[in-house]
C-alpha cells in the first residue's frame, strides 16, 4: 500500500482502472495518512467526513474519485470557508466555486481544506489564524506560502493533488520550497468564481501535483470560459496532456533572464541548480539565449502597491454586517465596524489594508498607484518583446530554499522580497510553472520556473515535462512519510 503515498494521479487512475484498488480503499488510505502525519505538519485545517466526500463527487469521469485538498479560500458548498482568518472562522459557503463544481463533476473527491496565510497574504503560511504549517523536508522550516498547506500535503504524500491560489507566487513558491510541481495559469484561463478575492486583477487558481503530467491533467479539467466570471477568456477546453511525450519542440529557444541570476541575495546553490538546468535543456536540443527584463527589478515594488490597494478595497466587505465574525459588545454601528475589523483581522492583513488605503488616498495615488500601473504595463511589454526572441523563459522561483519558521519576524521586508521572481508573471498575466530542479547541501528542494506567453500553457507543460522526464528530481520525497 505504501506505493500509493507518492503515486501520481496518472498512476492512481491506472490502479483504479485495473481494479487493484477501489475508490473507497483509496479514500481510506489518504484519510489515514492525514490522521497519521498531519498532527506535526499542520497542512490541513479540516479533513471531511468520508460520507460527505463520497456523496459530493460523481466518482466517475477522468478523476475517478481521486482525492484532492483545497486551499481554504476556494468555496466548497456547505463547508467552512475561513481563508485562515478569525473573520470567517464560522462562515460556510453557500455554493461551489466553478473549479470545485467542475472537478466534482469529473470525479474529483474533495478530501478537505488546506491551511494558508490569512486571506492568502504571505509567503510562509505563518499568518494563518489557526496554525502554522511546517515543511515536510525539515519541520523547522516553512513550506512557503500562501498556499503552504496544499504544498506540504502533496509533498508529504498525504494527497496526490491540491489546489491553491497564486496572486504573486503563492502556488509556485511553496511548490518550489516543498519539491513539487506548481502552476499558475494565464490570467483569465481559470475561473475565479468562488475564489475569495485578494487582488482580483492578479489572482488565479493553480494546481499542485507530483508531476507535470498531473498538473496539465488537472488544469485541463478546470480551465475555460465561465459565465460566472466575466474576466475568463473565450478559450475552448482541451486536453493539455496530449503533447507530453518527454521531448522538446524542435528548435526550441529558451531565454534565461540574466538579471535574475545576479540579483542581490541570490543563493549560489539556486544559481547553480539553474545553470545545470540550462545544460540539461541544451542536451535535450534547446538553444539558450540571454535576455534581460530590466523592469523585473521594479516588479516587487509595483506588486506591493497594487496588491495592497486591491486588498484594501476587497476586504472592505468584512465589516460584521454580512459575512462572518461580528463584535457584539460595540454600542454604535461605527464602533461595531471598527471593533469587528480590529478583532477579526490579523496583523498582516491589517497592515496591508492600511498600506492599501494609503496608496489609494487622494494626493498619494499618483505617486504610488498610477506609477505601479505604469510599471505593470512596462513589465507586460518587456515580456511581449522577449517572447519575440525566445519561446519560453527560465527563471528562479525563489532566491533561496525554504527559510526557518520565524526567520523574518523582525525583518518583514525580506518576506515581501520572496515575491521577486514570481510576481512579474502575475503582473504580466502570463502562465508559469515551478518544477523541482535540485537539492541544496542541507537537503532542501530547489525549484525553477518556466514562463510562457499568454495562453501558451501547452508549450509550457511540454517544456517542463521534457525536463522532468530527463532529470531525477521528480522521484524525490521527504524521509519519514
Ligand atoms: N507572497 C505574496 C503576498 O503575500 C503572494 C501571495 C499570493 O500569491 N497569494 O502577497
């Protein structure tokens, strides 16, 4: 049975098809894995009752009852939707997010809820109101964030796939920290209906998996136009696994973004892993081209301003009137708003609301918000120019492997810099996938990302799959699970 723990979705589908295991046995197996290992890991906030799981999936179709864990900011009908916040501690969703409805309809068994940074704001899963999630490779380290619970659970073999959301890197960075695959789609390729907004112009739901094939497989099941989300693009659904045969397209040109490798604070081990990756791609037949994207150096600052501005307006709805928590002691309406927001939000969220309102305030918006929008446009156009020269871009996912819990408590600016390599793709609205590409001397996984042009997910998966099949990183998993 232990071979099931780290099996891919593809392998599990085979086993179900051959009837070497039943859907119920598979579900029991993963429910028991959470019971056995998640006490110390803290990846899940909740594992659902078995009857509910079985009742709330067709258990047939492509996913055939294979369980997945869902970040707790994606709506699942009847279930708690806490966003890792005291504000929504007891809030139950009245409907399914589009991705959940689509996955349930295609046989996905929704096993439970993954921990996250409060309202998806963070890079370490330490800002959750409920618990801190640990990295299964080293329990003294963070799993990354904000979708750290989803990443840790897949990495520890507690579940074969999971969903997260990526506004500035929250799928790709934890995937890299935990040694698994994490993808963020083109903005508008996956519906945001039922995803609790953080920064709506940047948010996308993405997939965690053990292999690029599984990533493409799950993505295929949830992508495409949705009448509930007017920002979704008019794209026909298709099977993104079709072209995955371990080869690179002929004559592929890969751009290595030079200014990312010499960025301040880059860990030499991460640089080395990427240089080795380039050699591997050359062996596979690609040519490497050096490109510079100077605007990347401003992207973390622009992301900082835009994400806080959007968060401040999106979170204005949590005032004790309609959703979730309310301070009941307050004697006036105004006091009720103030006290509810004071008690309901954690420190990180409050800090972002204050910054967001400041950058939007009259007299300051030109200096901050308008300039950040200009940088966003500049980044977009530099990506467009780069993709005239090369087919895909190769970049680090993170400057250094997973850091220790609490490492940046006294230096919060450092944690914001975690977004340095991931948020440019959110600003540009293009797809990117982080895949394992090495191991540090102290045994922590390293990842890099492949970014592709707008709607070029098929190419992105193909390039990542060829690399994965040619290298040993996919088979690695943490000891003790
Ligand atoms: N670390 C980033 C932030 O805190 C990214 C979060 C995300 O993608 N949800 O804003």
